[in-house]
C-alpha cells in the first residue's frame, strides 16, 4: 500500500508540467509549415512585461523569471494578480550597455526576459509594477521563422537549433532580422521529454531573389 503514495505523487509531478502549460499563449497565425518541422508565423502586437538581466543565460532567465513572476503575483501598485501566460521569452540584448541578444561573451552578456501579458489588458488597465526593473513594453506585430523541440536545452543545444533555423532561412531565400529569441513553454520542474521549446528568428516578409 505504501508504494501507492509515491506513485501518485510522481504521476502528479510528471503531469503538472503539461497541465500548467495550458495557459493563454502569445497570439499568432501560421503562414507556412515545413515537413521538417519549421514554421513561419505572424505574431500579433502585444503588451509584455520585460526585465534586463546581466550574466550568463541560465542565471539571467532564472532572475528574470523571478522578477516578472513577483510582479504578476501581486507586487504591483494595485496588488492585483495577473494570469500567467506562455512562453517566457529570452533574448540576448543588442545594446552594449550593462542594462541592456548580439554577440558578446556569455559571462559578459545581458539578456531580456519577458512575458506577453494576457490579451484582456490594455496599457491603461494593466497593473503598474512596483519594481522599476520591470518594464511594460509594446511588442509590435512581426513575422518569425520557428523551430520547435523538446528537452531541457543548454547553451549548445540552443546554438545547434539556431544554426539549423538559420540554414533553413537561407535555403528558403529569407532574411533574418536581429538575434534569435528563445521560447520556453513549461515550468522548470517539468520532465525534459514533456517540455516544449522554440527558437524564433524575425524575418522579412519578402523572399530574396
């Protein structure tokens, strides 16, 4: 009988990742799906909560997630809770400034971490952050090339997927704009084979000759 309790706990723990990922997601339309798993998507304009964190990528996303979670769980001027969304986006900053995704050494980089805010909010109705590091930004509508994959990716995995995406963009005579975005859809305790991750590259709407 005693084995039933840990088994039930393990089952709940295993399923919690996928279940907790069933939240509102950034809105987009699929323009093209490739047989090899690549997509082109048009993302709608949105509001996002964003922070910039210096340091290596993994530490930056932990710290950035913590600050934004603090904001949406009620650390704001009206003490309102904001619903969680997916994914959390990480992007290496293109600014040379310390508070500022482009190519710098990993331990000297600065990263943007952001959550898209629920679509029910406007800039006027979204709670104001108490933490000055949390910025509410307008994210314009953009077109992205996307590659999706599972697992708990490290920096090498993300670089490999980014390179594959860049090769696909080139083969299809498209032009990438800016640095890659990393999208993570699941809580950190989700078992690796249940995790859904993506690399996105903004692209121009028109193909090259």
